C-alpha cells in the first residue's frame, strides 16, 4: 500500500496536546499530588492501587476491542469524543465520591481513555512519522506529552497553593478538598477545550484519511498480526517498561516519606520528574532515527535497571536534595527513553500501517496489564513496610522488570535493528 504523505506539524502538536490531556484526571494529578489525593479521598496506598486495577481491567478489554475500531474510523473523531467524556468524569471526581463510586469512575475512565483513544493516538503518530521518522514522531509525542503533563502539574500546584488558605501541616480535610477541587475542575475544563480543538483542526486531506482506514478487518488479518515476532516481543517489552512508568508515580510519596518534604514540595518533585520527560523524549527520538531505535530501547532498560538498583539498595536517603533529584533523573532517563521508543520500532518490525490499531490493541492487551497489578503490588509493598524499606521493595520490583525487558529488547534489536538501519541508509 502506498505510504501516506506526512501530515503537517500542527497535526502532531494537537496529537501531543490530546495525548496527555486525556490522562491528566486519571493519572497525572495522582502522580503529582499523591499525598494529597490519599488525604482528600481518605484512601491508603492499597485502596488507590485497587482503583487503578479497576481501570486496568476495563482497559484490558478496551485495548482488544478498541484496536480494530481505530482501523475503521478516523482518529480525529474518536480522540475528540474520548476527551469530552473523560472531562465529564472530572465533574464526578471533583465531588469527592465515596470509594465504590470512585472505583466506578476509574472503570469509566478505562473505557474513555483506552477504547476510544489509545489505538487512534498511536496510529495517528505513525501516520505523521512516515517511513523514516518513527523515532522522531514517537519521541516528540512522548516528550511533548511529558511537557503538557508538566505544565498541567505546575498549573495544578499553583492553583492548589492559591486556594489553600491554611498552613499545609495543619490543614483540615475540608480545606484540602476545597483547594484540590479547583485543581480538578480547572483540569477538566482544559481537557474539554482540547477536545474541541482536535475536532475542528486535527484533519488530513480526504484522500489521506481514506488511505489509513480499512472497511473490514478479517480474522485472517488478525492471525497474521499475532504471528509476527515483533508483536510478541513488544508485548513483553511494553509490559516491563510500563511497570517502570507506573513506579514513577511514587516519587512524590518518596519525597514525603523518606526525604520528609511537605505536600507542596512533594508535588514539586513530581512536577520536576514530568519536566524531565519532554527533554528525554525529544532527544532520544532524534538520535534514535539517526541510528537504531531498537538499540536505544535496549540501552533505556539498562539505565532503568541501574537507577532501580540505586534506590533499591537504600542509597537515596539522608542525602542532599540536589543528589535526590539526580537519582530520580537516572530512573527517569531510562524509563522515559523506553516509553518514547517502544512503539517507534513497529515500523522496523514490519507491522502493516493499516493494521496498526489492531496490532496496538493486541500488544496492549498484554503490555498494559500493569494497570491491573502494579498499583496494588506497590500499595501492598509500601503499606506492609512503611518508610524507606517499603520504597526499597518497590524499586527491587523495578529492577527485576527492567532486567527482563532488557532481554526482550536485545532480542528485538538482534532481529530487526540491522535491517532497519540498512533500509534507512538506502532511503
């Protein structure tokens, strides 16, 4: 099939904006404000982890069913609808519902952010990248999403600080809820606005839109996708990588529990981590296209493993704040490099463009199962051994998954890395 022409830059800009906005309410606010979220919803770490598990179970089905949907309908429409529905969920979130309703809300978000959104986003990014810019496309996507998340996090901290009238150390539950409600409502309004922008402006010429969709997906096509070695390896790579990404959620809590920082300072640590993501994503995307994306994928796992060992051995305690941030940065470089590249290697893995949505759905069915087990596992480890010891156990988990992911990434590089590089030189 003829390769679609490259979409304009503003197409990627809107994709980046939408790509992180849709996850602000379910994930980014919890990453930046984890201690505050636990307080205002009256949860412990295990209970919050179980909310993520509900999200994960719904997402598991949504990955599988939503993949073919992305190959049949235009990404623009599915993405915009997903943003609007997710923003509506923010209104429920701002009411601080009881625990059962909160679990239902996370299930709803699992549907809106995955069934309607995930595969269309990946497919649209692949379309923008064309034949020779997959590393740049996905690096810019993840780096840009990181910048959007960081800006949301910064805005959230500013809004929270503005409406928090009491001293943080003595603030009551109602005072914390009052301030955090404005953070949620502001985020929801922006998510809905992004949906409008996507619907109106993230368009391709009609002939291009027809080239990237198919009218009917057959069982034989799905079987052909499943048989690809690249699909099976990406299932393992993304599973291990996503465990690492989920573990970055605890850095703001680590700042509070181990480094003894207050709520705002802990949120600032989470925001610092978000600002590392765009830098890593953009740089790794540019370098990967010049060399071999699958090689950089393997190197990312090696760096994540080293960072995990630094934390797991207890070295990051009773140290200077600057050294603490540098230690976080080591983990961030590894985790965000992997995250930027694991879909960028689909092109070298010979996965057909028109079946990208179906392939992403199948890969994600296994790859994103950490949405189910990572939250409760981290919550159990943290609550069973409060303080530094519990955090060490979490980082040992990261080390194990980084090691396994590194093995799978090395195998992918041996199968596809040289072939991709040779094709790139010929073009």
